[in-house]
């Protein structure tokens, strides 16, 4: 049941002319998708009262999202992803048929590339299909004040605290290699 105790919770309302918009500071726990009955008792300052019974449909999401792929702005042959001197982007693809990643609760550890980037949220997460999401970190710098990056493969990590908007932890391969290439081209 939605509220088995049938307790009343006052709404927090704002008014725009004759219309009111209200929200209720409640926390609920459900164990399955369903329709839950809500009773709203409304009254105004003139003593007018009304009661409304409204079914509230809530989808239950306890399915872990699945990491699908990783890419940078500079993909290369054989699935290598490159980081260079210029601004770098990282995009990861996620499959989540549930609530998704609008809150951007996904974190990268890039300390092997830049020691100042250890718990970094994406700049944007967008839904790209029925259950497909992409999260992107834009303009990631390769150097920090204390670290000078070097050429070679560097391992980066999606942190275990990463989860969808209702807290289901991300599953799949959470570590990935990228190739740092700071070498100028050579002609000859």
C-alpha cells in the first residue's frame, strides 16, 4: 500500500491567481509497479472543502543499468580511444530500461590522466533511445598543476558509486584504457 497508516501530510502550495500548485514532502517505498490511491483534501480560506481520490501510477525500478561502450572525441583503429593536447571528450553509453540518468549520478576517476580529476560527474546525460543513455564529459584536460601526462595507455575508471536516478548501481566493465598521444606528427 502507498500509505498504509493513512496519515495526512500537508501540502506545500504556491499560488498563481486563482490556481494553486502543491507538492507533498513524502518518501515512499514500494516493491512493485502499481496504481496507488491518493486522497487529496483541499480547502480554501473561505471555508470551501473538496476531496479528490486520484490513482497514482508508479513504476518500480530495481534493475541495474548496464555499461555498453566507451569512446573519446578521437577514436582510432582497433577500438583505441585517444586523448591528446586539445580538449578531450569522453562519452559512455548505458542501457537502462528504468528511470535513467537525468541526475548524472555517474562518476569517472581520471587520476591516471590528470590527478585533479578523481570523482568527476558528466556535463550531460541524454536519453538516446528507448533504453539507451549517453553521458559525456566535455573538455577534459590532460594535464594538472601537479601532473604532466605522458604518452601511453592510461586506465580510467567508472566509480562504483555510479548509479541510475533511483540508486541502482551501474553494472558491466567499469575500467577502460585510453591512449594518451602528446607527440607532434613527424614528416619524413
